């Protein structure tokens, strides 16, 4: 049980650190206005993405996928984790120059049409949440909450670092090393996912 809690939190941390439109939009809001405006983007994204994850979780739960189907999806999820890890391994810097402005409607659209987001939840997040549900009552919801806490922690931390220590994000060695560590965490979680599928 503790392993699943740690895993959910680590996946949330890595998810929060993955560069994308939400993180870029948060940085842009901080540049245009202030840290508080950046946090508004983070919390709006948290709500929208949580609703999306709950929707997928509900669909999986009511359809009652068989154990074999969950195993196959979990194997695909391990491949997704390896793919994300390989992408993260190549990151050398965080783009702080984009001035994209995000509104609530844009966040909804970005989430709705973000294939990576849906692939992650369908192939990785939901099978793990359903597996955790077998260990503890309401485990699927607890898994989602722990994931989102990890995501929120990392996203707010990066927003704060950007706000206070922007030059740090320009150091290629530091950023590259950080993302390599996150990639290794994803590889280990992918291996664990594969082992648990059998």
C-alpha cells in the first residue's frame, strides 16, 4: 500500500514537472503580472485536469474491464512511461520566452484535446488507481488525490522557482540533470508497472 502511495506521488511530481502549455502559461502569467496570477493558472488546470481524470476513472469503473484488459492497458502504460522518460531525458532547458496567455476556456480546450494527457490517464493512471482500489476502500480516489497533490506541489514549486530564481532555469546543466533524474524515476516506475502486470 505504501508503495502505491509513493508511486502516485512520484508520478504526480513528474507530471507537474513535464514541460507543456500549462507550465508555460504559468510562467507567462508570472512574467506579465505576478506570482499570484501564475498560481491561478495552476489551480484552474488542477481542477480541469482532475475532472478529466475522474471522468476516465468513472468510465473505466462502470464498464468493469477484465483483469486481462487491465493487464494489457498496464503494459501499454509502461511503454508510455518509457516514452515520456525518453522525451524528458532530452530536455536541456525550460522555455521561459513564450508569452502565451491562458484563460480558463483555453485550459479546458488544452486539456480536452491533449492526447498525451488522455493517453497517460487511460494507460497509466487509471489502471494503477484501480489496482490500488483493491488494496484499500476508495483507493482509486485516494490514488488520484495523491497524484494531484504531487502534481500541485511540483507545479507550484517550479512556479515559485521561476518567480524567485529565474536565472536558475537558464542553467542547462542543472535543468538537464533534473530532468534526467525525473526520467530515471519514470523508467523505474515503468519497470514496476511491467512487473505488476504479470
